[in-house]
C-alpha cells in the first residue's frame, strides 16, 4: 500500500499500517526517492505521491537504499525502480544480503532494466528506463516476484503476464484491481495491461487488515492453552494466505471466522480460537505458498500433536531470514522433539513431554515467536538466544502473548 501510494497522483491516507521494522524500511526508502511519508504509526499515515506534480516519477536517491531485513522491500522496490531512468543501489543487513535476488532481477533484465550484480544478492545497482512487455513463467511461486513484475509494468507502462507453478498470495493483484489498474486472471496466469498512465495512479484511502502471519502465533498459543477462548479481531483472511488455518483445522483445531467483511478488496474476519488436541497431518507442496511464513509455528504445533506431520517441498525456507528449514528442525530437537529435514521435506514427530532447551533464533523473528509460544506450555523451559528480532514484524508480540493470558513466555537471552 505504501508503494502504490508513493506512485499516486495525490495525497493518500493509510490506516492500520504495521509499525514493524520492515514497513519502516519501505517508508525510509520512499523518502529517499522523493516521496513524503509521515511517521509510521498505528493511526493514519499520509503519503504524498510522485504523481502529484504530474511528473509520475520518483527522484534519484542521494545515497544507497538500505532495505534493512526486508526482502519484500528489496524485491518490490526493484520493480518500481525498473521503470525509472536513474541509477539506484540497494543493500540491506547481513541476513538480507544473503537472500536470492536473481529470481527478480532476471525477468526485470528481460524487460529492459540494466542491473549490475556481483552475485545472487545485495548490494546491486539498477538503472531503469524504457521497458518492454514481458510474458514470464516463474520457476517459483513467489508473490514478491509477481509483485515486482506488476510494479515494473505499472511504472514502465507496459503489459506483463506471469504464470506460477502454484498460486502465490495475491495482495498486489487485489490492490491493483481495487484501484482499477488493469489486472486480471486469465487461463491460470496473472495479466496486467495498463489502463492508466503512471502519472494517474489513483490515491489510496484504505485500512490495512491485520496480518494473519502475526495472528498465527496468537492462534497457536490459544490452541495450546488449557482452557478458555481467544478472539483476534480484524484479521485478513485472503484465501491465498489462510493455508495455516486450513491445515490447523485438519489437525483438529477449532478456529471460527466471524464478522466476515471486505476491506479494499481484501476479506477480513475476527478469529475465534479454542484449545484443541491435535493430530499429525501431511502438508502438501501445493499448500506451501499459502502458509510459507507459518511453517515454523505449524512445526511447533506438530511437535505437540499425536503422530507424525510431514511438510512437503519447503526448501524455500532455506533462503528466508535464516536457513529456517534446518533451524526449525534443529531447535525442535533441542527442546526434545523428534524432527528432521530430509531434502526439501520436514518431518516432525509429536511429543507430550514438556519442551526444555535452548533455541537458536539466528535473529529470525518467526523462529523467536514460534518457540516463545512453545514456552507457554506447562512445565516448559525454553530459552531464546534473543528476542529483539520480533521488532521486524510484530514489535508488541511479547506484550500481546502475556496479555492473552498465556501461562508463561519463553526466557530471553542471558
């Protein structure tokens, strides 16, 4: 939403933006590109878009664009910059610099962007300008790749068609459609055909639904609780993001969706969660794009389920903020649960013994939160190597975990 507002023809107002570090990284970079973005906070954030002066152009930055830890920021901003005729160098923290970027830069080069890389990661320099249309079959189901190409089509004013092996999350398409920007689904592909000039992107006046990836940790804590129920309000339940709920319900959990409504083209609901006894399951490769960020917390829940759970084709987790696949397995073993990564699959055997041990988060926010939830169990003694990483996506996580009445939280680093 911030990126679209940055391109809009007038002042946009966004409500309910996440105040995490990744969103702040996006805002910081947009300011470097000449966009006025007010302070990122829970209430309304105002953005004065590049289209206000009818120039429809961002301005060349005076320094490197530091994306922090945010892969979404880096990959999507590359798509935006591809349609701008100036050079910009992107970098990030040590974790982000290890994450693969060629999955985005290769199709952008095919559209005509000039990109200088020293490997498959940051830093890199992009020189955008006049682009040509693209029909592209992505080897991975990635909303970040798809969104980058849609943004390149928008800023370059050229058509783009994208096909994926499985359907990935579709927030960008929904926003484009909501704003009348010429996107549709056709024969299993996403097709963008410009309907407005880049200088005429409509303003964005929307509220951001709560992130189901963040809500997942509270859902898990409620499922593991001894009693009671938990209501989590205003959660986005986009069907390309609810694989976590589908799998959890298959494992035996009760998660009701109430007060269903629409916010700017996105389905939203309140989630009503009850404690449950869980049973192991198989999570298929086709389901992974709908729950890829929730694999760590699902794996933790699988460790408390009866029987075995298998996650198929989760090799993508090796190139997240950490080698998330190997660390999930290693940390489950560290707290007494049988778990193993075999090739691109993850196997977890359930256990009822109190989890006890030290967890290495590798500064990965989702690992820290997942194992903190495990630390709420009766008799648990789970020590996290650090807690600060949660600021990336959920700054108030530990406060909220205590607030919902969880018995105890995992220990911080000592």
